[in-house]
C-alpha cells in the first residue's frame, strides 16, 4: 500500500504546491481529481521519486520513497503527462531503449519482453511502425508498456486521456482496468469521466489541499436534494452565481441551462431538483467542500502545514 503523511511542497519563491496531504492508496484503481494547477503533477512527481518534498513522508510497502528511491524505483511504473518519444524510432526500438534506461531485464531476453509488452497493450501490429505515425492513444499505450515493465507494485499515470478521442479513451480505460487487477494504479486527472468509469475511490485536491477522499456513490449521495436545474438569461445567471455555486452551464436554444448547488434555503424560481452527477459532486468538493469529518480533518492538516512552512 502507498501511504502519504503530511506531504508539503514549497517551491523557491514561497509558492506552496502541497499543504499537508494525507492519503492511503490501496490495491486497485484509485483516482486523484483536481483542476489544473491544483498540485496533482507535483504530488505525482514526488511519489515517483522525481521531486523531493519540503516535508512529510511517502512509503510504498513500508519503503521510504524519499530516503530510499533506488529501492522503490523497481516497484514503480510512471507515465507522466508529457511523455517524450523519439519520432524516428519504431515502437519496438523506442520501447527497447526505454527498458534499457530503466534497467529492466528478462530471463528470456529483452526482445522477447518487448514483444510481450507490445502485445499486452495491443500494439503488436504497429511494432515496426515509426512512433511519429502513432495516434495519441497509441503513444499512451506505448507509455503504459514501459510503465508496466518489471511488474511494478504501483503504476502512476498523470492525465493519461487528455487529448484522446472517445474510441481511444475507451480502449485506454480497458487497459488501465486490467492493470489494476494486479496492483495499485493511481490515476491523476481533471476529467471527471475518467474517475466515474474507472475508480471505486478517489480523492480531490484543490490549491494544494486534500478536500475530500470518498467514493463516487458517496460523493453524489451527499448532494441529495441540493442540486437544481433551470434556464435563464445571461443576466439572471449572473445573479444566480452571486448566491449559488453553478456546477454546469450550457446554452440550449440560445438560453442558459444551468445546474446549481443550493446548500440551504429555497432554489431560485424556475429551478427544479435533479439527481446529482459526479461532475456536480466534484465542483462542490473543489469550491464548497462538505462540512463533514473528512473535510474538517483535512482543513486541520492544511493549517498545520501552513504553520510549518510559514
């Protein structure tokens, strides 16, 4: 199991990216949701041993990720948000090069392992094709092939479906779900659909703080009777935003159709109660965290972190 305790990261200049993160990641698929700039990539880089924290602890199977990075690297697989490839190499050549860099070996030889990995991510048909001709989804699958090499206990993937078309995204979902049967897979994303499809549990990070740790079902259930939907003009919508959190606003036939979170009191005229979605839950957790024990504990931890780096 991956355990994170009071993780703090302050960059030069006093920019605090992480403020006392406490998190346990069990076996299986686990989601990490948050807007761009929330601190997710910083968090992932620390877990992967690529960045030193300012304070706190990270352990994987009781091994200290910060103090013993060499011992932990063999247990980790990492697919960063921006994964660089040499476009002139074939899929086989690129994967072979990456495995050599990682120091991965195989009793049957590296060519055999490369073939096995390409088959596992359904890229055998493109093994001799140059990477510059790969689609976005194919490149992501090639990245997963190097991440899973060595049978790591934890795989970290950062924004893996950004820019993929719907078909490639579904294909990538199935691949990640298969990998999570045997290990922990930590999925960092700002795309709520990724978590809704894949993750039985997830955490929400915003402005470096852990806002909540929950399940999709629990996150939606806490909003029962508090999400309303209605239509209005731009002026009416601006007035509503002053009083309520708008979780979604789209144009329908030239008018705004909005979903809003009403914490207490009556909803605006013309707005009717609707079932909450995970998107609604995510927006409320980022902008208006629930007043529950988890969030109170998180706020207390963040205060301690603020004092530590002040």
